[in-house]
């Protein structure tokens, strides 16, 4: 909880930028995002994370556009997620209720809903959207923390462990960088490495098992 309060204090100013997504050394997508604090659609205060990832290096072009609202205690409140895929466009809606997060999937000719238990620390993640890991990083501390991750597009719930390993060296856009290293272990991705600036902003997400990394661009 102390780590979360420190992170929220540091991130009072809006944060926006672009991640360059590469698989091995090949650029496969770009993700633009904006994180801002303010009044939410529910009327309370919290955070809004809007991000758009465009996978356009192969055909068909797929665009993923989640809009997530997060309470001041980091719990996900609402999700509106548009999947622009010409094979099957989908809108995903998420809503936090008492002890559960309800996900509705609206497709061309069908609608389905599913409830996921959401007690304790809970985050919304996606295998192909990397800015969402900013919220997960807020929960990291020097000791391992258990977190429930809901992956709406993958229709699954995972138990993850998040830990802040402190300052370490990595590469950022092919240059050496010294950043704060947070690990997210468990689930389908096995391990995800997050790298953050001293002010808590997310600069790099790496998924070693998939040979994928999203790195913040120094310029648009």
C-alpha cells in the first residue's frame, strides 16, 4: 500500500507517450497512450488510461483500443475496449461489482457475459496492450505481492506475483539505461519485466517467453 501511495503521488501530472512494440528486432506495432487523473464516469475520482495499439505490419490490420477507469485504490472500475479486427470486430465492456468484475463481449451476431471474482488487489491486463502494466506496477513493493489479473479479451483470470527488484540496468531503444525493475510472474506469459523511471512512469515492458518488448519512444 505504501508503494501505491508513493506511485500515485508521483504521477499527479498526466502521462502520455508512445510505445514501439518489437518482436525480436522487428517492429510489429505502435501504442499511443494517455494516463490522467480526474473525475470518472461513476462520479468519483480516480485515473483514466486510454491507449490504442495498431498492429499494421501484417494483414489484416488489427487495432486494440481499451479505455480503463481505475479508482484511487487502483481497483479497475469500468472498461470499454474496442477490438477493430475486420475478421470479427468486438466491443468488450467491463464493470466492477461487489466482489466481481463482469465482462460483456459484444460481437456482430452474438453477446456473451462472464463474471470474474475480483477481491483484493485486481488489475486488468491484455497480452497485446502494454500500457495497462502501468497500473500493475503501482502495486509493486520490495516483497512479493499477489495480484489477480483479469484478461477480458482472453477470457481468463490469472494469479500473478509482482515484486520491485530495485534499480538495475537494461537497454532502452538500443541504448543502456538505468531504471527501476519490477517483475510480474505467473500466468500465460510466465514473466513480464517492467522498467520504470524514478517518477514511476512506465518506460519498457518485456515478455521474454514471447520475445516481445514495448519501449517508450523518445520522439513520436
